[in-house]
C-alpha cells in the first residue's frame, strides 16, 4: 500500500487553485490545525478542499483536524516579540497580561504554579529557550521571572514545553468539544489528539466522538511526551494510527535521542500491526528555500524504510514560501523510496 502524504492548510495554500495543484502533485490528504482557531472559522478552507478534490477525484478527501488537547501554548500577544539572549521577562497567567508589554508573556496558569528556579522552558518547538529565575505569588496570582537563554521571534499560540514537569490537564478543552460537535457536518475523516499520555485520553476522545454520532472517525494519537512513549503499548488498541510528532517529542528529551525514540515507536507499531505517521520538520528548510537539504530527503527515506503509513508537511505548506515545491519533493522522495525498497525485496 502506498504511503499517504498529507499537507497542512494555512495562508500559503488555502486558495482553491493552490489546493488543486497540491493534490495534482500527489498530496492525498490535508490537516487543519485547530490550535489557533475553531472549526467553524475554517468553513471556507473546508469548502475549498472539497472543491479542489472534486476537480480531480471522486469521493471525499481525507481531512484531519488537530485538536488543542492537553497541550500548552502561548496566549494572545499584542504583537510578535523579539526575545534576545539575556533578556528578562515575566510569565503571567493567560488573560492577565498587558497585551503590549514586551516583558510579559501569557501562559496557562497551571504551568506557572509548577515552575521552580532553574527549570528550562522551551517555546515554539524549542526554537526559543528560557530559564526560570524566580516564582512570585500574590494571593492566588502567580508570576514567574525568566531569562532568555536562546532568543528568537515569539508569536501568539506557539507551543510551550517544560521538560520533566508533569501538569494535570483535561484530555479535551471546551474548544475541542465545540469542534468535535461539527466534525460530522464538516465531513472530517480523522481527529489528531496532541500530547496523548495514556489510554484514558484516547477513551475520552472516542466517547466524545460517539456522543456526536461520529464514532467511525479515525483517531490519530500524537506521541509528543515521555508519558506517551512509556504507555505506547496501551495506546495501540485505542487508536487507528500513531503519530510520531517530533517537534514536542524532541523537547522532551535530548535531540540526540530523538532518532532512537522514532525507531522504537516505529518498531512497536510494526510489531503490533498499528499504522504510524512521521511528522515535523521533514522539509523545514523549504519554508524559505526552493530546494531541500540532503539530510531532509534522507529523513523522508528513513521514515518510509521504517514502515510509515503516512508522512506530513506542516509549516512547509501552511505558511511556507514554496508549498508546491515542498509537496513535490515529499511525494517524489516517498515514491522513489517505495520503488527502491520494493525492488530490493
């Protein structure tokens, strides 16, 4: 069976004509990231996806939604922030920040109470790193003073990771429940749950889908933390596909260990006959370059060699400067890998 190839919709590829070209290049499905918006706001995108697909194929396109789930993200900033190494800043509870104070960064309140001096905090898939200096409490309010260790440009809604810190959050947010209520009418074919920790997370999602008369929709369990890796065996019976989401998973461990983690997850999935997807930074350089690196195409080959049922582009198609070129490289490299591996059997 051919490897499925997904893109991610966003400003760079939401035009119907662009979607037609992506499907022509060989894209077989598309992801909608709901970390930053509701499904209701994506009506125009969904209409465009169906329109583009129908011009080339019969039936219904594969559309995955990526829920917010128990993940941690930066709240709303008044404008993007340039954080420089050595800068001091304050983490405050989301909604309590001054939108235009460049020294205040809004984060979930549940994170603030769990942070202690010396703790490392990784933002935007690890592109930015902070070190906690001190925690302050005033009644029920908590703020955390940090120093920027690795700088960069920070935008609203970017991911947060605090390696080694476990925070108890519900499987699904209120926004997730609102989005799940619309999956059937929007003809969504799969739901991706971030930061899956144990089988209870997947059971909770399945129950929510059944309650919306959508129990037949496929469940994709994203492995993005050590808890998910440790409980992988118990997750397999409760999902349709495992997602090796290397962005946040790479924040949960030294990067040198990430390829080993990918191999271990892939091996467990192969052993138990569970499909898996490889995603994150497969062609990251092509967000701003028309050609990939040699390491990137080798990474794609390795994913196919490991037996991935599907691969996915994220920022490359959503916000990149070369969405068509990136999709063409992904498709060509995957199909070449399939041909080569088949010939060697």
